[in-house]
C-alpha cells in the first residue's frame, strides 16, 4: 500500500482515519445547500487512492456470462447518451458513533487496555475493538474503525452513462421492473487495493435486473456537480447505485463481471449486513444474512450540535431526510420536548419550492432538506424523525436496532440544548 500520492483535501473535513483516508464534513456544511459542494463530500476509502494518469489507455473490461466480452475505453463510455442524476450517497456507517455509545458487545474476550494502544488516535469504541480482535484471531485482514456523526452523506449531480446502455453494448438487453430477472448479478471490481480483500481490489455487486433497468438510474459516472470526477471519488469512472448504501457504488472501476451469483467479496459477505442484537463476534455466522442494499428512512438535524443557548432563544432546526429505493419523504416531525409533542417541518429540494413526494416533480434519489423554528426556554432535547412514502418511520431508540457492525443507525436524531441563565 502506498499513501504517498493522496490528493489534497479541504481543511474543514473531520478526519476519522488517515490511511485509508476517511473524513466527513462539519454537519452545518451539509445543509447549507441542496447539492453538496464538491469539497464537502465525505470520503470513504479502504485503501490508497489509485493513480490513473493515462486516460487514453484506461478501459473497463466487461466479462463473465456474456457472449461478447469487451474492453470499453473512456471514449466508448462518452459516446453513450449522458444522464445527470441527482442522488444522495450515504454510507451504511452514517451516525455510527451514536450506535457505538449505546451498548457494548456481549462476551467480551479481549483486553480493555487495547484502548490505550489506539493506533488511530481516536477513541476506538468497544465493538470496533471487538471487530479488530475478532479479525486478528480469525487471521482475517484488519478492518479499520470508522466512527461518524451525521456527515457521511452527500448529494451530488452525477453525470455519466447509464449502466443499462453500457450493458446493451455487450449484448445484454434492457429490462423493466417486471422482466424476469434470471437471478444473475453484476459485479463491479475496482482498481484499488485493500486489506480486507487481502490486498485485492474493492468489489460489490447488484442484481442484473437492477443494472439493466434504465429506470433504476444506475450510472457509470465520470462527472460530479458538472466537473470531472476527482480522484477521491473515483476518477476516472465510478458506479453510482441510487437508493442503496454507499458501499455498492464502486469507485475507480476496473471491470464488470456478469455472474450467476452475488459478489463473494468481503464488503458483500463479511461486512454491511445487519444482525439481530443476540448475535455477537463469537457466534456470528455471516452466511445467515443477505448483504444490505436499500437504505431505510433516515433524518438528522444539522443546524445544531449539543450546545448551550441564551434564554428565550429562537432556534432554527434544519437538516436532511432521505429514504432508500427511490421512496420519497412524506413528512418530517420535529419535537422540542424530547418526543412528547411534535410539529411538522417544511421540506424542500429546490430552495423556496415546497417539496412534493412525487417522481414527476422531485428528485426521487435525493435527500429532502427540512426546516422548522422553535422558541426554547429551558433545557431540552430536540428530536427529528422522518416518514417515507411507504409510511416507514424511523425507530425511536438506537438500542432497538443495535447491531454489532454498527450500521444503519436510523434512530430518532436527538440534539441536547442547554439554556444559559
Ligand atoms: N469503492 C472502492 N473502489 N473502494 C472503496 O473503499 N468505499 C465504498 C464506496 N465505493 C469504496 C468504494 C463506501 S463504503 C462508500 S460509503 C462510498 O464508496 C463512499 O464514496 P465517496 O468516498 O465518494 O463519498
Ligand atoms: Mo460506506
């Protein structure tokens, strides 16, 4: 591994780990605009950023269960119709810190003094350590801790070719949501190298039915926010799978593989799965669960951190809400008394235009920003919860959805406010 050619990054990013580089923007930066400015994109990596300096020779090989395997050069991708899709990418570990604080894993079998030997300069929480010791004892590669507050999120205008058009070039016909799927999968393999794959590339897959359906808007993106994709985010080409956890949007694409089964890589089979609270690192059987795809309904308050305010403070409560699978946001409820009573926040995607959860009039793959105002006179807890168009609602307590890998913390988002007298 070689970290000597990392790109430069914005100084305001909160760095969770340096090598591989993992960082998130301050939460206020997230709600300052609907489309996240490129420098505030979160960065989630598992190895050094690859260097692709000869774009003329760069190609993606498409192979596997197809009649005409093919090498696609950048010019072939650029020749296809270009689509701009506004989509939110959210790491499955978004808001993990709060989940880590709530409960430790059962059957702790490692030395607490490992905390003093923190190689990452962060306060590694208990299940992250469990993961480390588990992986070490199994002689598996070490997975780095990745703690995060609500910032592992980005909304961008991704520009690129539709995967359904790319697959048509190699003879795979387009589908609709009612076409029989045939059970095949499309695997994306990266150029990068990571420990979890024992020095091999990062990879993931999605069902072929999703890949060939133009309506699913899966892109091979070469642009974000109207500019050439930068190195941190996958230059020259990355996959963007709208509506599912960020882990499936493979960066630095090297090859596409059509297979009869799901990708067997670490991040599909040994990570990014949820387990019931009874499962711990001693009794875990990864094969009992499917890889997580869709993101459940989520929201977070970004205009406030736990803080002190003056008396009679009017405060603005702003944040984001988003669901997976293209579901819209039906409602965002705000409480300024810890969840006893609620008011409804206003919602928008385009500033000044009321959001309507309707595919024709809104960006179905993107977050919705919300806003409410309140008068705070005493110490309290401010809470946000969202409801999506399928009437899914965020769970109240993080304890109820706790899972040992610390993913998908979508519990009510709470901010504590103290009034100074
Ligand atoms: N692709 C490659 N090749 N390597 C990676 O480490 N990380 C994944 C995904 N794609 C990753 C990857 C994860 S877990 C997330 S959340 C997103 O990329 C993060 O994308 P970003 O860094 O562009 O924000
Ligand atoms: Mo992620």
